C-alpha cells in the first residue's frame, strides 16, 4: 500500500502536463501511486498520459468516455486509490522538490492526522513567485494536531482542495465526494475541516499554484459562476445535518456573502446582463441562511438592499478612493517641495551631524554600523542618527540609538542639515545632495559579479536593475570605500561618477581580522550548535537568470545527512531572498526539525562567519569576507556558465578560487567525506586569494574612515592586510580620484 495516492484530473492542459507529471514522478520520495484522469480532453493530454504510464508503472490512467468536470473526475479516481493519503493535484500545478518527503515526515511526526494542510506559492506567467500571504497561520499551528474549533483561523486559508492531503479511511468513513459544477472545492473543504478530529500543518511550500494568463476556468466569463450558490447550499445542508456544528453557521454565512460579492466585483466573471440576477440570488440566500441575532458586518450590508444601491455604493467607493488618493498625493508632494526648498535655502549644514542607513533602512548593520561605532568613540562630538524604515526596525536598534523614520518630518530635518551621509546602498532619489555634504558609500562587499554600468550588456540586468537611475544616484557619492585594488578598479569603471576611492578596508570586517572567540561561541550557542561540532556554513547568492532570484542548487536535507555526525549545517540566504518564498521551500521546515540551522535572520553576517569552521558558497562576495578568517572555503559552481552569461563576473571564481571547486553534488559530498576540503591545496589556494582580495583589511578600517573623513586627519600609509607583507603594499595614492 503506497503512502500517497496522487489524483490528477486532466483537461486541456497539454502545455503544462509534462511539468506537472515530472514534478510528481521525479520526487525523491517514491512510495506513491499516481491516478491521472483524462476527462475526455480534446487535445493531446490522453496521449501524453499514456506515454508516461508506459515508462512508469506508478502511473495509472483513466480515460473517461465523456467530459464530467473537475469534481467528478476526482470522484472517478478515488475508488482506484489504495494509498494511505489522498493528494488532489491540479494538472497545471507542480510539486516543489522534496515536497512528498516533507509531507511524509510531517505525517509521521503528527501521528497520521485526518488532514495535513501545507503551504503553496503562486507562480505567474511572467516569472514572478509570491508566497501564500497567510503562511503565518501554518507556522503558528506547527506544534501538534488540533481541530477547527481549537484553531478557527485554519478556515481563513484559501478554500481549495489541493493544499491538503487527506487520510483515505477518514474520507471513506465520512463519505466525502465532489459535487458537479464550478467552486466544487467549497462543499468539500469546509465539511472536511469541520469534521476532522485531528488536523496538522506543514509550514513548507509544497506546491506551485500556476497563475495562468488565460485559461483559468474560474476567470472565464460564464453563467457557471452561479454554481457558487448551490455549493454553499450544500455546505449549509451538511451543517444542518450535524447539530454539533451549528455554531459555525455565522462564520459560514459571512464567508458565503464575502465569496459571492468577490465574484460579483470581478468584471470578467459574469456577463453584464447576469450581474443583477447574481446579486439577487446572493441576497436571497444571504437572507435565508442568516442566523438569528447575528450582526451583519459593514462590508456585507449591501446584500440587505437592492442591486441598484449596491452599484451606486461600489461606484462611490471607487471614485472616493481614487479622488482622495490623487488629492493627497498632490498636496503632499506640493507641500514637501515647498518646505524642502525653503529649508534648504535658509538652514546651514551642521558640521557635527551624521546620518546613517544600511540595507535600505533595515537597521544598524554592516559597514555603516562599524563606522557609527567608531565615530562614537573617536569623534563623540559628531551626532549620529539612523534612518530606519518603520517602528519595527527602530525597536531592533540598540537602546538609546538616535533614529528617524524614513520620509517622516524628522527624516527631512536631519537629512537637510547633516554633513555626513553613510550608507551601503544608494539613498532615495528624493534626497538632494547639498553642497558641502559628504556622502560616504561603503558598498556591501567586494564586487565579483557585474555592477552598475557593466550590467547594461547583460540579460540579468533587464529583470532587476534600472542602471541609468542607479548611476544618477551614485552621482551623489563623495567617497567610495574599497578593500582591495580590484574593488577600486571595478567601482570606478562600473560607476563613472565623480567620487574618490578611499583605500580604507571594509569597516564591517574589522571584527573578522581581529578575531573574537567569545563572540563566535556566543553565536554558536545562540544558533543551537552542539559543543565540539564542526560548523559548515552554506551561503549561496541569488541568480539573475530567474526573476525571483531563487535557484535551489543543493538538496539541503541530503547535504546535512551526508555531512555525518559531529557536523552542523548552517544556511544563510542572500538578503534579497530572506523575505520571499525561499525559506518556505523547505529551509524553515528543516530548521524546525533540527536537520540544519537557518541563520538568515542573524542580524550581522560577521557573527555567522565567526561561528563557521568552513564556508560553502557559489559566487557570493561573502567568500572575500570569510577569507579574512583564513579558514577553508569550498566553491560549488554547478551553474557557473549560466550565472556568468546572465549576470557577468569580474573574477572567474572557478579558476581563481579561494579553495576547492565542485561542479556537482557528488563532488561536493565526496570533498567532505574524504576530508579534502581542508587539505594543503585548499590552504594554498586560499593564501593566493587572500593576497589579492584582503590587502587593505587590517582591522582598522572603521577608525581610518572616521579619522580621515570626519576628523580631517591625514590618511595613513596603505594598510598591509592579512594577505600582504608591508613591503608589498605599495601602489597609487590612497585617495584616488575617479
């Protein structure tokens, strides 16, 4: 008996069917059967299914003699299912890698619940990906099992059948089946969740929900949308037959009204001649099923009047919102320009005021934070103020840190008067560069991949970058901090602007050069790394040949297992991926289960680097920072050609690597199994890399920046960083105009 019976109804999806079947049959977890139902599809779907079935005995194909619709096609497959759990997968959607293994593991953890609800992400025809906005519901319920009464928020999730797996004997005992018509998921999902005695969740993205540009059946204009009324009538009949569920009637009543009004609000759902009838039927049903004594929410009160009143209210709401928004925008822009212009003309710069920001106003991090701390010690007369995006970011600042919120009156006051501006990204376009102000751009590391103007000829730039706008912002730079001559050359070429390169080293990396065992131990303890374990840090960069930047190069669960006893895998995602779907594709779940440690939320990457014994990366500039620790580095470059073609690279990290290079997972696993990752050749490669890229980092970068640019002291001799002897540190003047 297989663990999962994956039921796939198929109709007019020949363009997507291969991807769907490949995502299921190609899973590493193989204890499955797949029952595909050809719902008399008029295209080539039947032939595609038969070809797959001939190659894989786990796939069984049912060819229906007539088209019966999505719900009844699923019903046709259920008698043939023998698995412990039913998984209803739409034939234009796909499973994410490792999804079935994660589902099986979670079912085992929770003792085979009646229903397991998992997460999904929407994928768009233009390449975008967006995670379920209610994913936090799954995370908050990730403990044990529960009922809908214990966690009613589970019913706020999208009421679809495909984001859950169902214990087959539970479904058979309760006699659940799908009705005909549109919105067939509604009278399945509500009864199932209300009846389940044990529900569990998995806070992992297991399915990509394809958002088709055209062809989605629920986005077509048709009278079939009237089916929604009968589907909710089925739900109410189910509840009426079970007195113990009567307390759910107010919730279901509101849900029905919301759902029907949502359909009515979409201009492409109903023919114009049918909209009044749809409203009338909805209002009649809303009135018929209204529980006694229940107060109607404001957004549903239109159902108590006529269709003409509903139309007038909708029109007034839209017009009012549009007018208010436009008027507010005009007033705000006009007032801001006037105030700013008057202020700039009459207020002198404050020579003792510095403004700091990092990573688009996320908080006190990176190079700006290191400069700020040095300035407080060496130039206490210079008041430093941080710009943060919101109060949540402000709350994370150290106590008593002066700050202003972006675009607030306080922000405008300090940015109009400050002399020093320190940032590792560009300031907003609305911030003018006043004569006499000093803009210090710290960057975020050594540029290994193309930046600025060099991106203009690369296809990756088309997805993420407005290069001309980027250069106009860089015109405000006065100083560009560099840690090596490679960076100096690259920044001056990629940003052809009038700034001066300062060979200061990287302030954020002073702590790495000095070393801090106590800080490293504290980080390992905070991350939960067992004493005596070797920490293997995996820190991949984003990919510009994918719109969302995410390409999973390594099966993290497999890598963690292959590392063996005494080693802990720590993963840190690129900052641009931290808030997207990447962590929901398995990382968060593996962290929760203790398979690995997700260190993406650690505020300072330097803490994570200090705690690591070896770095595994691909093309991330973090390799230069980590080289300062003189510890082993492994480059996993299995998609180097694609990366270089899409984004471009100044350094061939496969030929000038700081350690061993692997081109496949097999090579990577062997490197760690054999101990080769830390051999003499690794040390030799690292020494050459350090000599080239770590030349100006000697532990005094932050002090150098403050003394030179804020205190006006002469720039000292070039620092002889960890890769160079003092006699080798010659070169051009330290202050090199662009």
